[in-house]
C-alpha cells in the first residue's frame, strides 16, 4: 500500500492503495466516482477515459502511481452544471442511447477540442475511433463535436 | 386490441407503491436527474398501477420496461402523461417492480425485448392514462357539483371550462382514487396529441452526460461486497477442483464460492476479487463439448442442409419443394447464404447485485427479464415469490443478453454463501466467452422463374440452432423454434408458391436472442437472393422489387427510399448502390447503401434508410435507434465474428471481436414514413436487418462479386469508410 496524492477535479486528493491498482478502480471504489466505466480492461473501448494533465487516457490500464502529483479530471469534474460546450452539444443533439460509453466519449471529445478547436471528420475519426459505442451513436457524436466547436467559436470559449 | 382496466390492475398498484430502494428520475426544465430514493412515499395515492399522485401534486409515472438505450422510459411514460393531461416537465418516472400488472399484455409476461415495448404497451398506456384522467375529472366535477363533460385535464390541472375554475391533480387525487376506474375511457385522437409524435428530450439524458446515471455496475448498497467469477472455458463444462487456500490470505478476500459452472472470489472490493481470481488455481472438466470447433460446427450445418428429415413449416399455393421446382420449371435458381455467430458485447459487462437473507432475496441489476429472474430465484432459494424483490438499474446495452438470468443466479448464490449483499461483476473476457450467441445459420433459397425472370415459386431451407430456448422455452419444441423462421413465414413479395423447410440444430455452444433474432440471417438470405434474381433478369433492383410488391406500405417505403437516396440518378464514377427491403418486428424498412470498392477496401459513402413503424411516437428517439442499428449492421456485415475451438469461444475482448467504430461510420439519413397508429412497429432491432443485405448488394453492384457468407472480412474485405 502506498500513499498517492493528486488533484482530482480541482481538489487535492490522497489515497492509500496498491500502487499498481488502475486509476479506474481507485476512482470507482476508493473515491466513489462512478462516471468512468469499466468496459474492456485493455485500453480498447474507451469507456474509462479521463484526463490526466489534460490528456485523454484510459484509466483501466493506468496504474494509480502514474497520477501522483498530476491533475485528474473525470466526467464529474468536466463541469458542475453541464455547461461545458461538449456537454451542451451532447444535450442538444441527444447523443446517448444506453449511455454507458458516453462519459468516455465526452472526455475524449473534450480533449480533442481542447487540442484542435476546429476538427474535421477525419480528425474526429482519428481521435474518437478508440471510443466504442455498441448502440452506434457515432454519427451523433460526430455531429455534437462539430456543434460544440461552433459554440466554442461563437462564444470564444475553450474546451 | 382494447386494454381493459381491471380491479387487478388497480390492486397491484399497492404492490408498486410498497417501497424498497427504487431507481427513479425526475424531469425539470433543465432536463432530468437520476435519484435513488429509499421508499416510495406512503402518502402517494395510486390511481392505478401506473400513476401515483401525491397530495402535494407530484405525479409519478411507472415504467415497466427496462431502459437500455431505446428511450422507452421516455416514450411510454409520455403516452401515460399525454392521456392523463399531466405536466410533462414535472412528472417523476420510476421503474416498476415485478407484478402481473406490468406484464406485456400480448404474452402475459414481464420482459423488455423483441422490439415490442411500444407495440405491446401503447394501447394499455393510453387506456391507463385516460382512465386516471377520467377519475380525476369525476372527482373534481363532484366537488364543483358540475358535469364531468364540462371539465378537462391539462398541464396537471382539472379545468371547469365554463367557469374557468381549476384544481390541481393533487387536490383531487384522494377522492379520485375512490372512484371505480372507467372500463372504456375516451382516448385522445392523434390530432389532440401534445407530447406524442414530438421529439422529447430523454428523461435520463442529463444523468448520462454528467456521469450520475446509475447502471448495474454503479449501484451500491451499504455493506455490499464484490465477486469476480471464472466459468468453465468449455461450454457446458464444470469445475472439477479448486484450492482456495492460497488466495484466502490476500488483502480483502472474504471467500471463494462455487457457482454452477465456475467459481467466484468474494472480496471487499472488486479489484481485490479480480486480482485474487487471477491467482486462484481452478481445474475444469470440459465434458462432452470439448471437441466442438467452428470446423466441426460447419460440418454439422452442412450435413443438416444436405440431409433429409425436414420439418415443413410453411406452404402457400402449391408449396413446391426445391426438388419439385427442378421437375416443374425448366429454369430454376438456387443459392446458399450463411450468417455467423455473434456476441452481444454490451458495453456494460454482465453484473448483478443481490442480497439473500434468511427469508428474502432482493436484487438490483441491469435486467431485461425481471419476471424470469423472480421465478428462477424463488424456485432456487425456495422462497415464496413475494419474498423475492427485483429492482432494475439502467442497462448499459441489452440486445437480448440481459433477458437471461445466469448472472443473477450467481449473485444470489454468492450472497447466500457469504451472508452479505454481493455484486457479481464479469470481466470482459468472461462476458464474451460466456455469452449466449446469435446462432449461425445456413439457408438455401431456390426459385422457379417465369420467362421474364420473376420468381413464381420459392423454397427455403433453413438450418439454425434455437433462439428462444433460454428466454421463452414454451415457444420451443423438439423440432421447432418460431424465432428462427422470422421473415420467411410471411413476405410481402407476391410469389404464388412458397415453402419453408426447417431443421432445428442441436449444437454444443449456447445460442439465444440477439438484436434482429431470426430476421437478420433470413432477410440477409432473402434480400440477397432477390437481388440476384434482379441481376439475372437484367432489371434494376428497385424496379424488380416493385414488380413483386402490391402492399401499399411496402411500396411507399420503397418509393420513399428511391426518392431520398436518389436511386434513379447515376451515382458518381466508381460508386455503386445496393438496396434491401423487408417488414420485420411489424416495421417496414428499406436501406440504400452507396459505396466504392478499391481492391479489398470498401468505402461506404452514404446510407439512406426509410421506415414505416406506423407512427413514430418519438421521431428523434426512433431516428437514433435506426442510426444505431445501421451502425450495428456495418459491424455485422464486415467485422463481427465469434469462433470456437476445443469447446470454448476463441474471441475474448474487443481486440479480436470487432464492432463498428467511429471511423467506420458514414453519413446516415433516416426518413420516417407515418402510416397509422393501428399498426405500430418496433424500431429497436430492425435497423441492421436490411442494412446487411444492402451492403452485400451494393458490393455486387460495384464489383460483380456476390458474397453469400458473413462477415465480409472472411473474404478479405475491409470496411474503410474514413480512409
């Protein structure tokens, strides 16, 4: 057991856990944040996507030790009131069906837009193809990312 | 069908209001948020099993159907609210318990599946909403001393139109509950609808965007522990021995418990259970299926198709068999089509939480089959059914997998063994290797043709393992399973002589319902075959199909597809089109696919889909479902394939079981044709049904090569939409 400290959704956080325990299970079991989901455990499906120092990472294969001293943002911390442009676009376009993969989709999309505020379809295909959706909402995910990009431009805000 | 309001329905509402930890949703002007409440407020007044009103004017609507992405916890409560005259922005929505009132009226069984939530419950929801509305109006009219005909219900108030007086629902709910429910309440006509036929925001949408949605995996109860399971790799195998000694002293481990075909490690946290399971040595005994492989299965299918002893399940007109066709017609045409085994691969792996105490059992889980769960646990635990309580969370996908209760049984057994509430969680590997698969099928279609090349006689031979055996056993006999024949027993193509012969195959791998059920494989065969006949007759596939159709809805859907896809316009150079049409799950559907083929790469440029599901009660939710079904179909057509070796499933995760992803997804346009509220159809499963043959037909149009077995990856073809 090791103490690991990091900033979680803006708050300084310390946990005492097995340093090999994946960030996903620390978030879900030790910190009670269940927005990030378990889907594959192999970094293939993207359901567990969170931000580590602004990068979209697969928390199911990221040992908690890697988070030490860094900033972790989960879906719960993206905004407190659904005001993030990606969340607003998701609401407007009614993207989700079952919704299980959507926190991961949203976190990947937010990271994409932070790095590339005007992505084209190929950029979106590149950035989002590691986020699987069994319900097949990809067209709406793509439309919502374009929509969020437009809102960001119009309002001069960043993702 | 007219739904009847009975006293039974009314009485069972007290069951619904009986409390327990219920998952509910409230709608506000900002959308919806999920909440857990510990009990239903005892002060709530049930007007029937579906509608409760509190004295402080809160309206709670009950959803009997599980929410797995199909939007049913929005659409069916909206039907109730429409007839009730409730204020949609203030209603609360709660999942029902398991009780007779909540059964699908068609088959008197509580489940969510077969694309029949809307079709099964629409009339019942209308009647229940209207009945409660008339009770509230009667109570208000009594209080005012006026005639009920002078009153109406709008936005959660009863209004006396001539004097413009009004009362809140909550003001009259108590009096209304004492009124005998009217047997034949007046139903609103579609032109009075304010909620139905409009696209409503999903009631649980917000919770799915801010991370608060509670799926099975997210649900917790105080004192709960976790279990990770390992089941016999060989299907039908069992544990011969395990040694729990070495893992018992691991951090957090509570016990190692046998389950029917495997073992479960129980620990304080799931991660601890999972790690301990990896260290556990288990010896399995494969049993009789140890030699089953994709090759042995293929031989079994081949022998069945080439063999005798068929069950003739349909004859129409002369009902000529394939053999008789050859004698009667100079020109016959015959081809074989093969569909593959598929996994459900819901994004949320199988899981369930159960608490078995001395004299009760409570379950919380992502379930499509709550009544099967209740009956099974009642029998297994020797508890009276009323002592078994089934609660549902949101489902992270269902597609038929969650109609089964294998994972529910495990949760109950493990909870009983350790005396605590337990959540069983399957790893992705367990989920994929212990799925109950969409059975592979082998179809042979033969036709006798007239001089113009039109079929005047058609004969199908179908080989398939059972689909319904685990989810609706009463429908399955020794040699028949109606689900395997879907799409063949009734067709809109005008072909005078029709025959279907069936062989129900017993295989050493588990098979069950999966999105599209029998329609998927059968319509792949039929719509590929019709396309082949069109090509032989040197006719346009659209014109050829039209010449075989007389049904008005069929023609309208096909004509709308031609219009929306620009079928009659020449496609861009190198681009080809394919189409397919059918009626499945009572919905008419047609797809047109535009693609180009470069070597082995297939680029899909555009997909157009037209459906007539009677009336789309929520057009946007319907479109989302069809878009998703189209994407699912691309995965089925090109990528997804379950194979077997030494009795076990080869594929174990998304690296070797491939599903459609973002870069596979072309622009998809969905057009809804509304015909009539009398013939509502399902939309949850129909999407992939015509997409798959439309793809194969488009590839033929592009290359002249006809692919008759799936997935197309076995022919070296790769989907490259965004390359």
